[in-house]
C-alpha cells in the first residue's frame, strides 16, 4: 500500500537518492515541484515532477520508483496525478525502449516542428552523442497535448 503527497524540503535527500539509483538526469531537482509516492512508514518509494523550461515548455521528468516497488502501479499513479494537476502540452525525453510505455499516457514521438527550442537542442545533442557511440540507443522526445486524453489500461 502506498499514497501520494507533495514533497517537502526534508525530502530532498530521498529524491536525489532515488534519481541516482534510477540513473536518470539529476539536474533540475527542485523539491517544490515533486510529487512523491510513500509507503505506510512515509518512506519515499517513487517520485516525479513537471519541470518548466525557459522557453515556456514543460517536461514530465524524474519519474523514478524504488526497485522493490516496481510493477506495482507506482509510476502510473504518479503520472496520472501529475496530469490531473497539469493540463496542456507536456514533453518528455526517454530511452527508445520506453516509448511504448509513455504512449499509453497519450504521448507520441515529437516531430521537429512540434519541439520547442529547448527540446530541439536536446535532441540535436543526444544525436551527436549517440553517433559518437557515447549513448547506447536512441533518445526520444515525446509530446502529449493532454486535453481529453484517457489513460489506456495495460
């Protein structure tokens, strides 16, 4: 059993530890934007945020779940709640193999013309890094318009 709550300043260390454990981008971890999943003892077992960028775009980011809690609906519930409170266009970046997962939440691979300047720069840099064989696989930029999207069951 788990519940969701907003992060507090006291959660900063737990958020960073979870992000580090998941080996995802550790930048932009402002605790004020985080939604947390916590167990019955109030231990952080999952996290996620909607991160704003200077170009006005917003990103679903920092979705991480503790290994013992994976495949129990934690990430799904975090994402659903974040979208209950954040409508409109939202982007994300992910490894290619995670694209189908995010498609269940209404995301599709963003075309160049759909990307904001921030995501164009990111996609360009990721492709250079991939071609230098420093990044295994392809990084996707995905977008979700958010209005009227229902979640598809697994």
